[in-house]
C-alpha cells in the first residue's frame, strides 16, 4: 500500500483558518459519496466489514455466551475436539429461538452447541450435525445450518468477530511474544458512548490536561507539540511527544529525576475502533503498550477493553495490579466525559466541527471511516 502523510484539511467556514492541507483521496465513488451519511453510528452497516471485539477469551467457558454487536445478537461457544471459539447468529434456524438458551454437548465425542428447544446440534463451523426428531441426517433440511460470521478468532485475550470480509487485519502486538513484557487486562466496561468518539478520544493527547487533571494530566501539556500522522489504507500511525507527571517513578522519590517527565507516544490505529499505543518513557526508561478495542453494541452503547503490556515492572503482579488500577481510573475519567454526548455518532463531514492542528489524527480518523462507508456503499 502507498503511505501518505497528511495535514489537516483546507480552511472552511468551520475549520480554523490557520490550518491547511491537501484534500482527502477517498475511493473513486462519486455516487456513494453523494449519499454518504454525515455521521457514523454504532450500528452503521459499513462496520460489518471489520473486526470487532465481543468478549474477553476468559468469558467464554462451558456454556454458550450471548454477545451483541452492531445491534445484532451472536452466540459464542467453545466447540470441537480443540474447544476453539465458534460464533453464530443467536437464532436457531428451526424455530428461531436463541441458541444461547441451549448448552454445549457432545455428538460422537465432538463438542457441539445443542439448541435448548428441540435439541438440534451445531458444530464449530455452524453445520447442523444432529436433529433428534429425524431418524437419518439424509433428510436434513437444506437450510438447517446456523448462520456464521465471515470469521471469528482470538487475539490479545479477546474474541473477535468479522461479520463480513474485513478491509484490514487486526492490530499486530509484537510485544506479546517478548518475555520482557508482562500482560495485564482490565474487565470490559459498557457505557452509553459512541465507539467512534471513544477511539478518537484515546488518540487525542490534547485533552489530557483537562479530562485527566487528577491523574496523568499536567498544565505543561496544554500546548501540543507537532504530531505526525501517516495513513496506510484503513490504518494510520500517530507519533508525538508530551510531558506528564510520573509519581510512580522511584527516581522521583529519590530526587534523581523530576516529577514532570516526557514520553514518546506512538499510536497504531486499525479501522474502525481499535488502536495500539506504545509509550516510551524518556527519563525513567521502560515501555508501556496499551491496546484499546471497542465493541459497538447498539446505538449509543459500546463496551471498551483495555490490555496492557509493560517491560518495566519486573514481572511483579503487585506492580501490574497498581498499573491496572491507574489505567482503570484514567479510563473512567474518559467514559464519564464521553457519556455527556447527546448524539454519540461521529461526524464524517469535516465542515461540521472546528479543527486545529492538534486535531490532525481525529481528522484522518474521519477520512478513514468515511472511506469505509463509501466502500460499503459501492457494493
């Protein structure tokens, strides 16, 4: 793919006149752009062409688990001889009762999902392998199979569903296989928020001094230094540097290092609602990697998942617990603010809001998601 570095858009009546840049380059699809929605909601059909988290891997045990994605119910279960994750629409094709009302069972020694109403059984591919009321599978109806997504997988301790063929893969996490790094996870949090607004919030460092004044914010960070944004298809990388208070650094207590330190931040974003943040601490040393993945549940409701990888905790569970506690407080600050939105959809029309140079990542986010909508509309 070609890599294009972008600046903010050209000035318009609702864009700061001090900001300039070349125009966006969406797909050659004039008809789709003419009918493009001006906002992206949590249930926009275009989002079906992407990977979405739907549960922590540990939440899927010995019973079916109902999850909701893009306004639709799915059921997860561990099936087959290897107990791998299976996913279907949460409806039995027979009498349309939710399959999540059934149970995990075995047929010929292989794990299956058995419907709780008439006992129909489905394997890990969704194939109906047993109908108790029939004497022979030769008479199995042609439409007896469960409806499956394009793909389901596990990555970074999360279960992911792609309802249709995704336009981009999952965010790589190279630190996961590095023995120097320790992994920690926060439980998923459901809130009355928009997934698009929340993922922008995660990649926006200019809100830190205000939303996070009680945790990681500091007045020294109010002026945002140059932020570099490089787009690659339906992904982008954001690079920057900013000051922050680091009271947990032992060097601060000893007087070896100042309280206000600096960190280099690198965001890797994959459409629509996943981003990996790598933080390199300049004075104290060490690396903190945060994965934010957002599950758009319904209009105005989403679930957020945070996973953390650190190489500066000495593999100490107590220190990781403290780190997770801090991240929990920070994420709560964001969620409380995001829940104030009345309209939780993300504007795709760049003239609807006012933008400044510090917003260039949010501007490119809107361009990427607008292109995703155009691509879906072109089919």
